[in-house]
C-alpha cells in the first residue's frame, strides 16, 4: 500500500464530480461549467495569426522559453495592463500556465502547513484546493452584495493570534457569487488592510467582462489603486478573453515576491507554452483583443439578462440573488433548510445541472446556495432550463417533499 503525503490526503474528490457524471446525458441543459462557449472562440483570428507567423516565429513557438515568459508577450501584456491602469513599471510580470498556476505558486511561496490564510466565503474552488494542498488553515469571511463583509473581516483580523499569511480576494465579478465590490468597499478594505503587513492576492479573471460602462470606476482593481505599503499580488488570465485552452495567465507582483515565484515556477514546469504565448502576443498586439472582448461581453450580457428575467419570473418566494453586472455567474440563496445537493439531484432528473453551494465553502458545509453559469448556454436553452431549476427548488422547499 503506497503511503501518500499528508497534503495529498487533505484533498477529496467532490461529491459534485460524481453527480456531474450522471449529468452527461444527451439533452441535459448545463448551467454548471465556468468555461466560455465553444461557439464564441475567435477561431478565424487565431487561424490568421498562426498562418501569418514567420518560420522564425514558428521555431520560437516550438521551443522552451524563459521561465518568466516570452519577452514579446511580456511587452504586449504590459501595454494591455497599463491601459487598465495597472502599475506595471513598479512590479514584475510572471507568465503562468493559467492563472490557477499563479494562485498555486503564490500559495506555495507563502504557506507552511498550518498557516492561516483568509478568503471570502464563498470562494473559487480552484483556489480552495490550491490552499488546501499546502495545508493552509483557511478562515473565510462572508461576502455581502457589495463585497467582503468588512466588519467581520476586521473582527477576524483582531481576534487571530497568528498573523494570516495573505488574504485571497476576487473583487471584480466573483466566482461563484458574481459580486462586484463597490469603489467604496475597495477603499475601506485598503484602509483596513493598511499597516498590517498582510499581502493581498487579488484574482482578477473576469474584470474585462463588465456589462455596464457606468461601472468602470468600481472596476478599478486594488492593484490599480496602488495603495502604499500593501503588497498586492495581482493574478489574471487569457482564459476568459481568448480561450482557456491556451493555458496562459499571469501575475503582476512586487519584485521581491516575483523572485520567489520565478524560482518555484522553474521547478514546476520551467516555462508556460511558448506556442500559445506567441499566439496570445499577436492577439494583443494586433488590437483584435479589444474587439473580441466587446463581442463576448455583449453576448454574455444578453445571456445574463435572459437568465435574470427567467429567474425573476419563475423562482419561488424565499430564493434571492444579486443581478450580475458582469462575469459568468448568478448565485442563488435558498432558505437555510434547503439543501442544494437535493435540489441538484432533482434538477438532474429533470434535465438541468448546476453546481451546489458547498463546493465553494472552504469548510465544505454551507449548502443553501446554487451557482448558475450563463456563460456557456445560449438564450433559448436558458429560457428552457431555468423553469426546470425553479421547479426543482420549489419541490425541495415544499413541506411534503
Ligand atoms: C476566479 C477564478 N480565478 C482563476 C481561474 C483560473 O483560470 P485559468 O487557470 O484558466 O486562468 C478561474 C477559472 O474559472 C476563476 O473562476
């Protein structure tokens, strides 16, 4: 019998994965995946980019590259990030194999077994798994409709005997909660974190996918606010603005933290794929990225509006949600006594699937929530599937269930 490491033993396959295998039936309406729609990928643009590469560029694409990323991509990405107001000159970029790798590397850099780290509750499952794999003691703070609950965060910071190694936050279009922190919450958060010497990992995978121009001020990232004296480790990705199959993300971090991360990355995979870095660089440099983001943003907005309207029409009283202003998700809150895994089983029988709440609770318990994704489901399927989800919820809320 092989003896596995303690860190491996902490990881569990989720019950959700098992349920999802039941959901593979043809005709099932999927509200579960957090991936872009295959039909929206910029295939023609990618073909054009590849066919336009010189033999020399193709050779670079096939070769190992520097651990930090190809210099051309770092150049074009610096320009892209500067336009978003990010302090590129004062920090360093590390290209990573998806932004999940950026989060994982930062976790490895900071966490020793038993160290306390702070997250929101709910929290992105990929980050929870990364933090658990390094045996972090995760303390989570509830989200409100306007961002992390600052009163509870302050209480937590004051009561902890050991300083947390970092706080991990997704201020713009949270996965799964869909929340956008207001500028006011961001400012108050910065004030609260000032002088505590606790780094912030700011996960910004979704901020380009906003639906309303008037939210531009609220979208300003913590990193772009650039508060003095707080180390902000910013992570983001090409997954939602070109395609996750590129497996390319990045971190923008202070030099001292970068140096540690680069060492870790050398030992993990030496470098991210040169092939996709060459493509991503041309996608940015040609400016196609901006028209493509506009296109997908319009489509996701349409889907979000369709889902919102259907939920408002069909959901039973007692189920609430915040209307999304960008990103991929709607987070339904059910009455406390309703278990979303039961609702999920019912919904699968009826032909729809979503993700149940406890998947996103670092403690794996709180289960009166449902994550619905609209990103990968066209409007007509949303209109067909939401009444089914609403029925499944109604049945599990009924006293005779
Ligand atoms: C909040 C958040 N962060 C990070 C990621 C990781 O994305 P990737 O590794 O594809 O860049 C995802 C993916 O869904 C996400 O939702």
